[in-house]
C-alpha cells in the first residue's frame, strides 16, 4: 500500500474503465441485431424447407387420388356395358342362360 508524506494511506487507484462511447454502443447493438436476424433466418429457412416437403407430400397424394379417380371412372363406364355385366354374372355368380349347358373339365 502506498503512503502519503504525512503517513496516511492513498486511496485505491482507479482502474482505467472503458467507457461506453456512442460508437461502441451502436456497434454492440448492431452486432446483437445481426445475431438475432441470423437466428431468424435459420429458423425460417428450416420452416420453409419443412413446409416445402409437406407440400410435395400432399401433391403426391393428390396425384395418386386423381389417378385412382380416373381408374374408378373407367371401371364405372365398364360396368355400364352389358357384356361386362354378363361376364361378371357368369364368373362371380355362376349364372348361365337357360338353354346353355355347362361342362366341367377336371385336370
């Protein structure tokens, strides 16, 4: 400890504290804003990619249902024909015309 000429103790010397100058404050606030914007960019980029994947999934599903709908329309048109109804009746229900005779061949 340093002593004065009279034997007293000198006060503790102050350390050179860095002052928050205006330019330094602006720089730090700007850096914080930049970090925040970078964080938002990362979050929203991830969210956009997630939404694009979900959109692609639902587009595939839509295309599948459109294709299935077209197949059902074709089947509906096929069911309107007399020949197909007759074929189904013979195959599924075992129906025959009265004048027909069925011959069953064994293998």
